[in-house]
C-alpha cells in the first residue's frame, strides 16, 4: 500500500521517489533538461515550489526522469530536506515542494537567490541523459 499513488485533487501524489520506470526511447545523449522541459518556481515561506512540464511526446520521459532522488542530485541545496513530488497528468507536469530549503523565508536567508526564483532555470540548465528522439 505504501507505493500506491494517492489522488490529491487533480494531482497524483506518489510517496517517496514516486517516478515510474523510464520508457525505452532509444539512444540518449547528455543535454540540458530545458531542451525538453519548461520550468517555473517560487517560494512559500521557507519552501521552494518547482514545476516542470513538457510536450506530449516527452511527458512519459519527464515523469520517469524527475524523481525526488534525481532532483536531489541536480539541486545540491535539496540534500537532507524533505521533498514532496506531485504529478499533474492533464498538464503533463511534475511539481516538487522542497521544504525548508530557503530557511525561514526570503527575508531571513543569505542566499544569492533569496526567494528561490531562479531554481527552475538553474535546473533546466543541468545536463541529463535525454532520448535523441525528444531533442
């Protein structure tokens, strides 16, 4: 029961890592995530909200690629904090809430990007293995 997705409104919340198996789409090459995924982020107090969405043909790859563990690997600031992962299939989107990564909030941390407004663009610039058919 622990690995069963839970319906939350229009979103599907998957416990823990939550990503389904990655589809075999043929040969891959390292490329910026942003070539196949759009992103948007913001803050709610000390939490960073990060959302990614993709065109139809990239949706299965995106949802399988963006697990909580992959997000931790791409975003070192997220090491050791709680991460919630939600899927919005109708929007072809994966959304993360990274808890307490911004300290007590924008006005109380010393980060260069105090409100976490550039996190999605930082992540879109990170290189991942992308199926060539999606590039």
